[in-house]
């Protein structure tokens, strides 16, 4: 399923959950009708928001980390450092002293 399809599915599920919370609030809460619907809508908004955040973390997260550029800097080894366009000093080691 495409990314757009997943977002549309998440929105549809959030709307159904919101409507279900409003309906259940109207059906089971013991207050007057306006308060029941308002409470159900508030609960539905919270639940739909949590579902939206969860869907965003699933849909928006990349499957794999991007690979480094082939011509970019690379480093290997226990204390290796690779930089690009750095004009400062890079300190490596245990005690943080600068060796020239």
C-alpha cells in the first residue's frame, strides 16, 4: 500500500473511532444529551489524536537508514572520525587533550 493510502486509512480509522466514542458517550453516560455528546467528542478527539500520532510514527518512519554518499567522508576503526567542511578542531581520545 502506498504512503497516501496508509494515511487515508489512518484518517478513516480515526474518524470511525471518533464517531464511535461520540455514539458510546451519548448511549451510556448518565448526563443530559449535550454533555454526553460533548464528553464523547472530547474522548474521541483524544483517542483519535493518539491514533494519529501512532500512525505518524509508523507511516513517517523510514524503513532503512539512508546510506552515506559514495564520495563523502568515511571512517573506520575504534576512534575514527570522518568530517566534511570542518574548519575547527576535532578532539578524540580519553582525556580530551588536543594533540598537534
